[in-house]
């Protein structure tokens, strides 16, 4: 059973507009949530993270929101740029569990059109 | 900028053959992870090292897979014999320590088993 779910396989957005990528989780023991960006033929690159005790974290054009009651987090990219086109993975870490191992969603492919 | 190095980047092998992947983590990173990513899925943990010790290999198919990190620095992942279902991207990641929630990924090795 998937503990981290990204239900949208793809998302297409116009350049300059907001991109919103969503992620749902089932395990209440996750203590950190992370977003990674992956270009083809490259490894995932860390983008932004949020602690489970926070509800928002912002870094430049990227903001992650966490709704613990709904077990839902989202990544907002504003404004979206063509270079943001990539696969975005949501990941979560279990507190006190397997030494910090991350559990990943299946990813959402973002396409930003010029 | 420090990076995780992996080689080879691409590997094609016939089933029943042996194959090995190499990873050199960021200097000073004590924790090293091997992940497997099947197309359309997120990375899944195979094995985690803390220095030279395995701390989690519960998802490693031990009948055919082995991993070592003899001196606590670089690491090798081996598959013998390879099967068609092993075709995937093999990713190595490192982190400063077990308490760190951020993991830094290498470019991966794309394995194709024919």
C-alpha cells in the first residue's frame, strides 16, 4: 500500500502562471516532507522540505504547504518557468524509523509552456 | 560544488550475467543509500549504510543482490545473476548523517537487461 501518493501523473501550466503539485500521505509518523525535481537521465535534486511541525516553508519561487489534518501537502511554483519542466517527487521520512529512509511518491511530470 | 558520483551511467547486460555499480558519496557524508527506480515509479530504497555498516537492507533481494562499503567511503552494488525485471535506474544518495533529512542523489546508472 502506497504511503505517499501523487495522484496526478502530469500537469501542464503556462509560463508565468502558478504550478501546484499535490501529495497525499497515510502515515502519521512522517516527520519531514521533501520535494525533489528530476530531469531526464539525471538523479533527483533536492528542492525544498518542511518539518511536520510547520505548515509552510518558502524558498524563492517555491513554497510548500502542509495540512496535517488532511495529510496533504502541496508545492507551489510562482511564477512558473520553462526550466521548471521536470518530474517532481514528493518524499517523506518516518520519525525514528529506518534511520531516515525516505518514501517517495510516483512523481508528477510538470510541463511549463512558453 | 560537491556531488555524488556514479559509474557507469549506462549499462546493458544479458540476463544471467553479473553487473556492478559504483558510487562515491559527497566527501564526509557518513550515510549512503542505494535506490532502484523503475520507470513511472518513485525511487525505492534497496540498502542503507552508516559508515561501513549496513543499517537497513530489508528491501534488498539478497539472493541476487549484494552491496558493500568496505572503508566507509565509496560503495558497490552488485547483481548476480541479472534478470529482465532488474532493468531500472539505480540511484545512489548520501547524507551527512542518519539525522539529516536531506539526501543528495547521484546521476544514477541506467541498467538494461536483455
